[in-house]
């Protein structure tokens, strides 16, 4: 009898686990299809594991001196990351703030902001870099997303290292840190971060004006 109960419980547990896994897989597939941020996160995670293949990272990282000979790296470098910590932090920020920006401006404009910020960030680093080290990571693109969202919703509450603050102050803090560390030998592309912020701020103001004009036209029509 005890053995029968155990077997029933095992089967029930297996059924629940399979159902939960199946539901999670469906939700993941759905979010990847409907959210550019989630699709980018998925690609970055897959790409991180592919970096174990010899030559994979070298083929897609951006090298300032070879940028014209390897123009695809202006985009592909955004899907590479130097370490698990680098990947985790970038994807965490993109998960929360990327999806929030998507809701406010739509998927197509989000993709535009993300990739233009990432490309300009790479160009900014390439122009200002004297060492010519290869660059990888989505940080420049994500800083552009963060900056654009800041312009659209400056009073939004966020947490920076568990400290609550408005997003506009968080952006100022990040920019100041990057400026302070410009000459630090920490293997971080601070000029890429700052270039991404400039693009995000510019595009954020453009989007804000467009949204405000659309709202004015809508309410004028309603009258």
C-alpha cells in the first residue's frame, strides 16, 4: 500500500513538473516572439555559450582598427559578453528597462533606439580609443535605452544597488561614474557608455516631442 502511494505521488510530481516546464516554455517562446528585449536577451544568452567555440568571439567582436574591414561587428559585438557577470548585469537591466521602453514607444522604435545607440557607442569607442582593444557587450545600447526612458519618464522610481531613487538621478550617477573612470585601466569601454547615453537622450527628446504632439492632436480632435 505504501509503495502504491509513493508511486502515485511520484507520478503526480512528474506530471506537475512536466506541466510547469511546458507552461514556462510556452511563456518563454511567446515573450521572445512579442518582445524585442526578450529576443535580444535570448540571443545574448545563446551567444554567450557559443563563445566556448574557438574563434567564435574573435569573428564577431569589434576591433577599432578593423572596423571598416569588418563592418558586421558594429552589430555583432552587442551579442557577445566578456564574462557571466557582464552578461547577467546587462540582461538584468535590459529585462526591466527595455520592456518598459517598449511599452511606451512600441517595438519598432525600441529596436531603432537599441541598435542605433549600440552602433554609435561602438563608433564613439573606436574614435576615442588609443589602445585599440576589442570591444564586446550590449552596454552602450542598453545605456541608450536607459537614457531614452529617463527622458520619457524622469520621475520613475528605480533601485541602484538596492537604493531607491528617481531614474533621472540614476542616469546622472552612471554618467558621472563613467566620466570619473575614463582614464582608468579597468577594461571597460566608458566612452561607449557615454556615447550610448548621448544617443538615448537625443532620441528620447525626439520621441517625447512626437508623443506630446500626438496627444495634443488627439485631444484637439476629441473636442
